[in-house]
C-alpha cells in the first residue's frame, strides 16, 4: 500500500520558508497571494498497516 504523509508546522508557528516564497512571488510582480505555507511530503510504500503508517507519522516524522 502507498501512504502519503504531509508534515508541516503547527498552527501559530511562523513559516519563514513560506514567507520567503511569498516575497519571491511579489518580487516577480505577481500580486494577490495571501499566504504561502511549506510542507514536506513523504510517500511510503510497503506492507504497512494504517496504524503503522500513523505511528511513523506521529513518532518519526
């Protein structure tokens, strides 16, 4: 089975990388972007149960 796990910052934690991307977009002369958030995405393929995938997400990532 293939699992997709997305890891991002907790709510309320400033996203410096997202702010940098937003500034870069504005530097390109593109407006209207309210916010940018950056996350890491992991694809894990194997014979894992949903509970094992949740454990990986919660304890390792």
